[in-house]
C-alpha cells in the first residue's frame, strides 16, 4: 500500500457574478473583522473570477458577498500582473484635480461611459495577511480603487453619469432580468481596461 497522497490546495473557483438591477449591488458592505485562510481563499476566487470575466477589479458584493473586500490587478495574467487584496479599504486623501476615464463594470455589462474622479488619492487597507497598508495611486489604479470602494458603499459607476442615461441603463437591465429570470448574462470583451469591476 502506497503512502498517503500529497494534499493539493483546492482549485480556485469561478464565482457567479451579480448584475444590475440586483439589490445587493446597492447595499453597503460590512467591515471584515477576521482575516483568515477562508477569506484568503475567497479573495483568490475573486481574482480568478475577475480574470475569467476580463476585468481588472472586483468587489465582494459583485459576487453576492456583502463584506468590505475587493481585489485589483491591472494586468491579470499578464507580465505586469500584481494582484492587490483589499480588506476594509478607505480613501484617506483625494486630490482636487480630476481625471476622466471611460469606465465599464462587470455588473453592468455592455455599458461604458466617461466618469470624472479625483486624479490622485491615498487609500489605507489591510492586506490578505492582516498587514496594514497605504497606497498612493494615480491614473488607472486611482480610478480602479475608487470604482471598487464605491461598490463596497453600494454605488455603481452609472450613479456618476446623468440621471437620464442611468435611467435608460437600468430600464434595459430590468428588461433583461425579466427575460432571463435571474440568469447573469456576461459581456465578452477583449479589452480588460473597460471592465473595471
């Protein structure tokens, strides 16, 4: 009889994405109190889900979990891949100078619009190992951090566009939700920078 087979780590899972108008996207998320192996595995699954969906960021409520957790990787699977695990992130400083980026969202597939946000910001968070971190961000990273922290506060990127456009988008998604009876259609897009998260 051979020895015990080596225990391999569980394979990462692709989690089902929540899309508008699901009410979980409009609810603020609860702070995380315990950072343990279970949370790390969940965040690994979030990274895998984000990569699979061709996104560069993902917040926990986008996969139906109302916790203040988000992940970001501006080049998922690429040579500059550097996943950031954010637990209880908060913006502590933001510049008055604005920058505009054409944003999209995995929870609002097939919709893109220009959103103006602070160009520079400082974010404090706890990483997946329980260490306190501070990040100074500009450019796409600054946009992505604000987009994901918005999610954790129950705010979608379409909340930053005109009411007329937002109402049209939500009307479209309500129709789709009725037709598909809760299925989550996902836009396929080869440009990951569009789908922030």
